[in-house]
C-alpha cells in the first residue's frame, strides 16, 4: 500500500460518524457531513457519495435521521438531515460498541 493511499472507513462505523457529526453540529446536508468528517479527520477519512447517500437513506428508513428539503447556502436544493431521538440512542449504542472493539484491539496489540 502506498503512503498516499487513503485508509478506508472501517465497516460499520460510517453510521456512527454521520450520527456523531449531526449530534455535534445539528442539521446538515450530505455534502456538509462528508466535508466535516474529512476535515475533522485531517483528510484521513473521505466519505464517497456512493457510500454516504445510501447510508443516509438506510438511516432514514431506520428512523435514526429525518430529512427535509431546503435551499443550501449556494442556493441549491438539498436535503438536510437531523438526528432523531432514536438516532441519539443508536449513536450511544454504536459508541459503546466501538469503544469495546477499540479496547479489545488495544489489548491484542499490547499483548506480549
């Protein structure tokens, strides 16, 4: 793997990253969510449209987010997403699971 190759977002963590972004910043459109994740990760994580919008659609179906069509800052029609109370509960579950996995990985890496 080349040094310039971007690592992929681990499976299952895209929902968590989207929900955490919405919990932190409130209502956002898809492009804004992707930009925030990329900027906050210092360009390590890049969410492609082909992953982001299907994930947002699944999250709408699951009731974790709601969407509303509005005009964006550059006067385009965009769907803005908000986290629902069920989405906040799901985010808490995902964060706990992520923490357990990261702790377990750390144990394996640090094992002698």
